[in-house]
């Protein structure tokens, strides 16, 4: 069983129980992370392609360790101009150990709860508000000044 997930702006192929090197996360070692952006899922018999994500499924992962990758040399030059610049950098990474695929519980976020409560309050105000009589608008004649 394997899946294609989107995590931190990149795509990774994941299997249950596998470890994966991802860009650095500010999570402590031992913390749990859930990944719900699953693009493709295959469990032997069935294949599921998300539109854009597979709904109702998620992976739980645990932060195993942090580290730094090997040094990468960045060398820039322009031929026949005498321009040469040499830089190096090392990327930080986090190793995640993925657990089993599980069903995602439906939960309403705090923002969705607030908007639902606001709609209820507005509906009550509209129901209790009395109907006001309409007043006719009086049109004012505009006077144009002539240029001298």
C-alpha cells in the first residue's frame, strides 16, 4: 500500500511504516504530525485519485530526528569576463516515520462555527425586526451656474 502526498509544498511517495526526509519543520522530536493532503492512494486492489485530494483519509507521522544535508557547492561564472563566485550551503531536514493510514474525523473549525453562529443571530434579528414604512424620496433640482 502506498500513497502520493503533498507536504510542505512538495510531493512525496509514502508507504505505511516508512521513513521520509522532508524539509525542516519546527516540531520537536517525538511530536505527531498528520498529513491529510493525499493526492493518490493505492491499497493493492483499489486505486483512488483525489480531486485534488482524497477525502476522509490521513496519515499520522512522528518526528524522528532533525539534521543537515551534505554541502552543496554553487559556482557561478561568466566566461571570458573574469567573473567567478563560489558559494556553499547546507539544507536542514526532518525525518518523519509514517504510521498507518486512518480515516479522518469530520470536525468543524472555529472559524466555521463562528460564521454559523453569526448566521443564526442575523436570522433572529431579521425575524424580530418590524416592518418600517417606506418614505418617498424628494428630488432636488440642481441649478447649474453659467460661466461668465
